[in-house]
C-alpha cells in the first residue's frame, strides 16, 4: 500500500516539534512518506488527520509499534525491532532527547562512554539509541528474562551491535545496582525510566485516561479500551511497583551510594513533579556532591531528568 494525498502534508509531512533537543532528528516531526517508503508495513496505518497532516491513530497499539519500527529503521539503522504484545512501547523522539541530554552531561564528542540502562525492558530503547547515535558501549539490565530474550533477538538481527550492547539479568528484586555492576567495573552514566505507578489498577486507569484524551482530540465521543489494547503498553515491573516511582527512586538513590565510585553520573526520568524535591533532598543526604535537574520539552509536554554524582 502506498500513501497518496493532495494535502499540504506532502510538502510538510508533519508539524515541527517545539522544544526537542537541537540534535534530535525528529525536530521537524514525522516524514510519513519517507517512513512508509523505507518501512512499508507502516503504510496501512497512515492517513490524513483533521488538520490535513499525515498521521496515525496513536490509540492503536499496532500503529504505534509500526511507527516506532519505521523510525528506528530509517533514522537509526535498527532492523527488525519488535516487542511482545502488551510490552511498553516508548515514544522515540522523547527517548532520543534523554540520550542527547545525557550526552551533553558526559561529553557528546567522547565515543568511549559506558552506559548502564536500569530496567531496559523488552524495547531496550536507550541502549539502542545510545549505540547508534554516539557509538557508546551499553549494558541493559532487567528483572524479566522474557524481556531480555526479546532484546537478544533484536541484537541478533543487528549483528554490529553485539560488540557494543550486552544484557544482564537482575535476579534479586530487592536490588537495582547490586548484582549488575561487577566488582572493579566502571560506568560513565546510568539511565532509567522507572515504574511510576503503585499498582496494576493505577497503571490501567492512567492509560485509559490517555486513550480517552486521544479520542477527544480526534473528536470521538467516547473511548472504550481494554488492558490488552492500550497503545502505551507496559506490563509488570515496566509500569508499576510497590510504592510507585517515589519509593523506587529512593531505593535507587540509597543504593547508588554503595557503588558511588563505580558510576560517574546516575540519572533517571521523574514523571511526577512533586517527587523532585524529596528526591533531591535524599541525594544530598546520601552524599551526592552535585545534583542537576534537566528539563526536556516536547510540544506542550515537559519531562524532567534528575542527575546526581558523588565525584567532585
């Protein structure tokens, strides 16, 4: 299937995205004709939206996954990216922004950076982007062997990644860094997209609200969704844990003190603005000598990354 339209979207396939990092390849929005040309499986999901721009139905999980696979294929030379049904499907532009800002933190011109991804999930988006954008050496850790098996399949399809991207299983749910960072091992930076809900029910209600908001934006009267049909995906430890985001990150901060000499910068996304202040306070309490709050913007959406170090 080919995408044909007489709308102005052929000249400007998608609207520019305000606020993305200057090095982000998606600053000008999605070039859907080019994406379809390089990844034909996206074609059935592309059609003009009410503004006359080519787009997809972001409430359709298959459309979102196809868009991600197309973006990774065209812009990052990652073939055969896929995730199991129900797994977390990350927005590529925002995830790329995180890596770009981390590059600013550790030096974008340095190709010898070693990155640790805590909770890499089945999508492994941060190491994949870091390997491709900056040539870094990456380790992805997760507590779910099935998620890591899926990532292993992606790496097998992109054989040049095997020397730059390795996987480790966290066998103890009570630890984050312990058992992953080996003795005498050093990382320049760790990244994390923590589980931000306290229960499965809370996560489901949040995703349903997002889908309902998308439906309203498309002019639909009502959105009916099921847990298995949420475009945002996410299962188990990807979306929720006891105590939610705040408790998880407090545990991470305390444990970072134990391996403070083995990682220069610890970083994490923080989804809830109200969690920033108590987390900063805890970082200083455990001995961090510098704490930074990095603000990332994507249109009207604002995300934040907290970074802390024990190095002078």
